């Protein structure tokens, strides 16, 4: 029953469904700049006394395939939503025309807004979708509600101007004809019948009885014609077990469609007439002629008995199965596999099907394709997984002769492999082979179970999404200091260069700081550590690589120059308290900038990222007990299809009080640090403490190793203050007053005081410590370290030394000298302060 739903119509709109799924993902990470982008803000489209109205507008959407996953570029204004008031039980025709790009219309009734204000997740009993034509249109029957919402959405990163019109249509829908589903199919015999379809009656079902014996088989031929040229009229034939066999499309009165199939089972075969036009209100007549002829094994040499579950031969790991198929005489075969998996010992199987069918693509519609499909079914006729004889290559369908069905089972069960060919002139052979093994879980499938790897070495592994091992995780410790950081280089190499896999590098919080997919079996990533801690390396199998993917990861770490701007992690986020705007930079050595704002419930946060020269991400993140959760991310891609796009925005209304983090993330790979401008518009709740003075007053302090310096701050606020001191970014335990004493080491560093109030206010001051090096001894006389002095003898000692001051100047003028004689550590005689004694 389930498979008898409009299978061929579904094939026609497959591209539309794919596009919708992509735009849904893009929408889950996009906000636009217009006001009518939610149901609550829907703009009213008034209808006149005749039920007519129109509106002019424009939308700018996201690019479908410009980038993938987290790098999908967002649209400036990808949708407009309108609201219309309709009359109950009346028909309304909704049309959309536009100039460039690709637009679609979605229609929902008012029940949609009870579930969500975001149309992407909405459902409505009168919902309609049309994105399959250049000028989409839908017709709705206002049978359950008098309020409807119309969504105009864009799929390409280009501005499209549109005209949206609504018109009440004075047409009454015809009564049901009684054969609208498979269970109510009309019984027919040989001969001609007539019927009609329209937007109100989009499918008719018929059934006809066919018989087969071991040597003779009924052959059914269906000839289908229409009385008016119209798009999206088609027919399909199903066998008694509900499996589709063949089909065709008829769009012209001058080109009738003829399809035929040889009976493989005795029983009722089902004929489906389907109509995909959503705006044809008047019925279109059709004629269907059924002819049954007898054929024998000689006339149908490909015909065999394994065309249902009950007659499926066994496929095992020790023997393959080779057979012939023909789209008329024997359109599909079934093979049986018995599985013995258990929860503790899951069984993995991989069915490999090599075909000899000639692949051709007449892509005006899917039914013009020489189509081979392989499907793995469970015993209840529920599909588990499937594959076809073509694949996507940069948006173009290309052939493939080998298909795979991979599955992991934890139960003892029987599954069935179906090999099905579609097209009335298609025949060829196939060979199916089976491999099987018990799954041994490697337990490194998330960050919590990541394996430690050592820099400078190689690590091997295998991923396989069908063995429930789609990802392997590793971790490595990287250091990051005030002026230098570890630079990690990762190279992922696949054993089979024709396979694909993703490589990700994530920072200690989990942000994806670098990623890439293998090209020719290899990919290399390189990033400096902007924060110190464990970084995570993730290898993910690609959907284009069935079966096991064997890989090797090589890692190397070297030190690189790094300028720490001190807001590279949540703990060091720069606080924001009120409306502000500023310019900063991010880049390969500074991937993330963090800002923090304390919001109250119901606050409106508005963010704008502008002056962009490369790819950035803008996130608003709130903190949960388990970590940081991205609420909303707007991905900017100025180097994608719209090079003039230089700004992105987030608008968010808080549902709870708390700390919200604004994160600017660098997404490019091979450009230097680039500036951005961030504008923040937020309510003012609390201002930070005011630091009125600090000592030393100069924030650059020059010290010699071992020298002592006291630092202090004076601050005021309306609430009590607390103090924390940091040296080189490390908190000094016990240093909790407004002063701190520091003893200089041999390396430059920073001293920082953070002042907090009792709520969210934070202020700080940072001193940069420059360490003057020790003087350099140039010459000494005598040159020996031990000198024998005779009784009453005299020896002249002298030295020459030089020093580099904080300006980088080499001098000896500021040096002082002290000479003395000591014996057993005790001072015997002080000799003076000249350069020689």
C-alpha cells in the first residue's frame, strides 16, 4: 500500500524535495533583514470584492550548493510571508512570477502558527508547495480555514523581484470519483476506458487480473492518451505485491504513451493515473486502453520466477548471483539474505551489484532515464536502504556501474535485495555478491572517547557509516602563549584514492576551526592553536564512499608567531554592556573572537557584522550546563556567488535571562587576517566597574630578572568589588586584593588585574612586562678563571661589558661595577667601582 503512493510523481519532484531539504538546513541557520519573515509579522495581502489582490516584492536567498554544512552561505532576505483572508469552501489560485533566480511558494493555514513561528517547521492541513516550475502556482480550497499564509522564498544567492497574485476562482470541485487510492481501484478488463483528472482529483487507480504459468505469461500493454496538452500527466504499473514495475509521462495529445510488462505473478496488477498540475481546475479527459497478450519463455527469455519474496533465491558470502533483467519481460528480481546478528554481535553485510546496463540520461524528466535501482527490504516490505546507477557530480548526474547496499543488523531476520530496471527498451545483466562480518565497535565515535595521538607520527584507522562507525575521534594537546603558539599540520590519506572522507579540526570547546574533504584520496589542514588545550581531530566517512574507508592521519607541530588578543575563548570573552560598534580582526592565527552580554528575559539582541573581505561566521551562543550551544549562526560568504555581500545580521529575542556569547568565527582558509566591524544593539542593564587609576601608570613596564614590582588598581562601583590577578594568562591563586607584587623572570609576559562587581560587570587593566637582559661581558683580564697571586705580588683585574636597553640600543654608559675579595663566602675587602682594580 505504502509503495503505491504516487511513486513516479515522487520521482518527478525529487529534485524539488532535495532543494527543499537543503533550504530547510540553510534556514535553520539564517535570519533575514525584512520584517515579514515570520507568521507573527506576516504582511496582510488585501483582496478586493472579487477576491483578487497582488503584491510586488523582492527576496535574496541562499546559494544551494556554494558551500556545504556549516559553510552554507546565508541570504540577506530569503523569504517574505503574506496573510490572506479567504471565504470558506472557495477556491483560490495563487501565482508567482519573477525575473531571475529560483523562487518557490508555500501555503499554510492558520493551524501552522500554533506549532511554530518559523515557517520552515510549520505544518498545515491546507499546505501546498510549488517550486518545480519557472513561475510556480498553487490552487487551494479554503475548506477548513479562512486564514492562509503564503511564503515566498528564494533558493539562490541573488536578488529576485517578484509579483505575487491571488485570485478567487468560481469553480466548484467535482465530487470524488471513488478510485482515489489503491484499495478502491476500479476493476477493468481488456478494452478502453475514459476518465479525467484535475487539481481536485490528482490520481485514479485501476486493477486488472493477469496470470502466469511456468511456460506462458500474460503481457499487459497500456496505451494512454489525453485530450488537451497539459504538463505532468502520467501512468504507472504495480505488481500484486505493490512494487512499481514501469511508467510513463504524457504531456501532448499527439504523443500517446505506451507501457508494457510481462506478468511475473498471478494476481491483480495495479494501474495508476496521476496528475501533477496544481492549477488545472477544469478536468482533463484521458483515455486508457488495456491489452493482454500471451507470451512464452522463448519470446521472453529473461523471464524467471524470482520476482517476489517467496521465490527469492538465497544470496550467501560463498556464492554470487548472476542474472538478466528486461524492463518489459522481467523488470525486477529478488534475492534473499538470512541474518544472524545480535545486540552484542551486530552483523554487517555489504551487497555489491555490478551491472551491464547502458546508462543514458534524457533529463527533461526522471522517467526519461535508463534507471536501475537496488533496494534492501525487510520482511514487512519496508525499505532499509537503496542505491541507483547514477550519482551526483557537481550538480550533474553521471553513471556508475557498481551499486552497494550496506546494512548492520542486531537481530536474526531475513532481508531481500531487489534489483529493478526502468525504461521500456532497457535490458542487461547484473552480478550480486555478498560480504559479511561481525561488527567490533572501536568506541571512539565522539569527543568523550577520543584517542590520544602523538605529534610527529602516523595513526591508521577505518570508518564505515553502515557499520555504525561513521566517525573516528582523536585528541592532541596544543599550547598557546602570549607571543607564540603550536601550529598543527594534519594530513589525511585514504588507502583507496577514489573514496572520500571529511577531516575536521575542532578547538577545546568544539568549534570547527578547519575542515576539508579528500581530493584524490588526500587532504591537508593547518591551523595555529588560539587557545591552549586538547584539540579534537575527527574523520568522517562520506556518503559517496560505501563500505569501509581505510585511512592514515599524519600530524606535525611546530611553533609559530602568535599575537594573543585575549578573547579567543569563552572564559576571556570581552564584556559588552550597551549599544556599541568597533572594528577587530580574525584570521588563520586568530580564528575566534568572543564577546559576552548579560541579557534579561525578553531582551532584543541585534547584531550586524560588516566591512567583510572574506568568509566569516556570526554566532549567538548561550551557556548550558553541558557546554555551549549555538542558538543561531549566520554564515557570511562574500567570495561566493554574490561578491557584493559584505554584511550579515542576527536578530534574537531572549527567552530567558543569562549570559549570551557573541562569537565571530573566521571561515576562510588561505587569506591573511582580515578586519570586521561588529555593531551591537542591546538594552543597558549594568555598567562595569570604573577603574579610576592604576600603578604603574605606564602599561609597559621594564624590569630586570629578579626585580620586584608592585601593581595596584583603584576602582569604584555601586556594589562590592572582587579582584583577580593573572600572570601570562594564569590566575595567581590567593591574589585577591587590589594590589599584587610580581618578581620578574627571564621572559616577557603580562600582568593583568580583573575587577568584577556582584552581577555581570567586568573591567580590567593589563601591563606588558618587558625584561631587560643581563649585561654582556665582552672581555676580562686575566682571561683565566683561576689566578695564582704570589706573596706580596700584584695583579691587575679589568673587564669590558655592554648592555642593551629597552630601546634596543647597545651601550656601556649605564653600567656600574662592584669589586670585592671574598674568602669562604665571607667579604674580606671591598675594592671599588671602577672598570679595573
